[in-house]
C-alpha cells in the first residue's frame, strides 16, 4: 500500500481555443489489489478551486501507463455548482525508494463539465 501526493500545473483548453491554467494537488492511497483513490483540488489564477475524485490504476511499475477517472464534485467562486467527469492516462516514469518520491506525467486528459 502506498500513500501519495501528486502536484503540478494543468492547462485546460476548450474546443474554442481558450485555455485556463490550474495548479493541481491530489492526495491518495494505492494498492495492487484495488487500484487507488484520490481527492484532487485544482486552483486557478484567481484562487478559485475545483474539487474532484479520482480512482483507478494510479501507481505502478516504472515505465507503465496507468488510467484513472472520476467525477467533478464541486468548486468555489465561479466554479460553485460545477459537475462533470474526467479521465486521465498517466505515465509512471521514475520511483526512488530512498526518498519515497515518484515522477510521471499525464499523457491524455479528457472529460467534460458544466457550471450552473
């Protein structure tokens, strides 16, 4: 079983070409039998937040592609009442046992959401 925290920038582009930058943080737990679950917060430049759940095959052997998905469960400010879902493909790149850190990146992010 592994406890983890993942963080980094996210750029979301709309079909019209508009882009929004977020700083993402996810905290979760993963094991080989059930996969993993996490709770994520994406914060935009104004400090407003989107809250999401994530479940799936999150942590694995180095060099493997993993998948996870989940619902958008709420937000603050202009994102209050937001709902939807998303899916990520995640490439697990490196793990260092001496410091417990791992590296990877999202290779594909899809989903949709709507605000009231």
